[in-house]
């Protein structure tokens, strides 16, 4: 998300209610638009295919299969996401644009080979009883999604946010259209539509990349060389994605909460639906995060380091540091306020929403816990973003390790207790991390001037 603050500040310069509303709407669409489009697209495919897919259970099999493709492709490409972003940013800063496209092709090649080999092996070992068409489409979908995440990371690095959103809109419109055209062929038809639509999405993203960058070489692998390696960033990308998904995997495969859907793939009806709704509810919080952290904080962050570099007075430097602290506090407070309103709306209308979706109101307590957990995850993301600006990669890595461990351990404990505790493992893990991250950030800001001048020395 680095760089989006410039666009937001431009929109908000008018200092009108319309300008503020536009900034929040823009931030919400940029941060959560692709996620919302993908969720809505998968749901629309399922709802509109009910009358055509026989047996109807194939719709659930399709949705679960796609969920696993998304989860494992994110985890697989996690080590490349942040490290590749840093590589691109550094090369553009050095004005070495000739290395950007060729290394993108190198990363895509590695991701394609890794996803292809892993996908073929898993399909050959664990899905022997499934139709050949299903297995081939699962491998193709896994490869496509892995490439899409790399392309999205690339375009985010060069601030092509609107283009990403447009590509996802077109791609998921095609995904829905193709899936509905082929839904009479059951799960293979639905999955075929998903793969075809995502091929369009990847084509659109790739077209944006190749339109704006050229390189004398087709493929190069400098990004994997030791001098350009960012091992902590690679681990952060892997561990954060693993931390997000580990509780879902545990609920899917726990005997009391999970059930077999297709092949070795499990799902948990009791856990999946509330989590899905909760993640839809974080769009306002993500918008607040981008507007306040990426716009306000970055402005004072730049002013602080400009003051240091230009030899400003200690009083002015201290003022800019104080404004950084104030902007972070205001940003976190605004995320809390926005998500508190969302939580109140869930309290008021959650039961009716569940009834409209033909879901038992018994899911209501778990839905509330999951909305709280998803809101805490937005806070955690905001704090991690500030740590990255302050170049505290080691701290972020430790927090991500703690995320995996705490989420895994606390979720395991709740699975051993009564169903009334489900979801609390994920929520308490994030609460502990947010409190710890705030304390670490306070300490960092308290000695920021000292560390800045010591590092310069």
C-alpha cells in the first residue's frame, strides 16, 4: 500500500465533506475491492447455479475447492510477496527499470514451476478418485492464482491501484459469466469457468505490466541473488499468511467441527460462514486504516526525516516526531471507532442477516467474535505497516512468528473446550499481538531521535 497516501492526500486537499467521502470510498475500494469482488463472485456463482447443478452438493465442493486454492496459493507465494515488492522499489529508486520486468518474469517462472509441481503431486496422491478434468483444473487454478498474486504485488509496487481494481472487476465478471455458462457440467464446469475467468484476470494484469515496462532481457533472476535477498521479508510473508489461515485449517480438520467435502478437502460449516461475513465487515476499517495511516502518518514521517537530513532544530524534529505519534494514535483510534460501529450494526441486524442467508441464528455469537477478530486484524495490519516504515523488520518477523504460534495454540485450546469458545482463539491471539505491538511502537517512538542519529553516525 506504500504510495497510496499521495493519492489520498490529493483527494482530501479540498477539505470538503465530498472530498473526505471520496477519499474514504477510494481507500475502501482499493484496500478491499478485490477481496469483496472475489467473495461476491464466488457467492453469485453458487446461488445462480442452484437450479442447474446436479447434485447441488457440487456447488459446495466447488466453493471449498476454490477456498483451498486461494489459501495455499497465498501461502506458497507469501515468501515472494514482500521481498519482491522491496526489490522492485529499490530498483526503481536506483533507476534500474531494465531489471524490473525481466525479474518479474523470473519470479513468475519460479512461482509457476513451484505451483505446478506441488499441484500435480497433490492431485496425483490425494485426489485419485476424482475426475481427471477436476484434477487438471485444480492444478491450472493453483498456478493461475499464484501468478495473479505476483502480478498484483508488482502492480501495487508501482502504484497501479485503480488498474488492479478494474482488472479484478472485469476478471470476476468473466469468472461469473463463464461459470454460469458451464454450470450444467457440475463441479468440472464450475471450476472450468473459474479457471477461464482467472485466465482473463491474469491476462489483464499482465497486459498492464508489459504495457508500462520493457527490458532488454526476457528473464533474469537477480531477485534471488544473496545481495538482493530480504530473508526477513520472505519469512514475514510466509508466516503472516500462515497465521491468517491456521485456525481455519484446524477447524476444517478437527473431528468435532470439520467434515469431508471432496477428496482430502474438509470444511467447517460452523466456522466458515461467520468468518466469511466477518471479513466482508472489515472494509470500513481498511478504508480508515489507509486514510489515516497511509495519508496522515506518512506525511509526518517524511517531514521528520526531511528535518533530520536538512539539519533542522531539535525542537522542530521533536515536533515532527510528536506529530507522527499523534497520527498513529489517531489512525488506530479511528479504526477502532469505525469497527465499533460495524460491530453495533452486527448486534442490531446480524440475526436478520443470517436469516436472509438461510443460516441459523445460533451462529450469532460466533459471528460477533469473528467480527471482533477481523477488526483486530486490521489494527494489526496498521501497526505492521508503521513498523515497516520505521524499518523494524525484525520486530515484524517476531510478531508474525507469535501470530502463528498464538493462533495455533489458542485455537487448539478452544477446540478442546465447548463450542461457545469457538473463534476466541483467533480473537485473543490478535488482541495479544495488538497490545504487544502498541507497546513496542511506544518504545520505538520514545528513542526515535537517538536511534536515527546513531544510525546516521
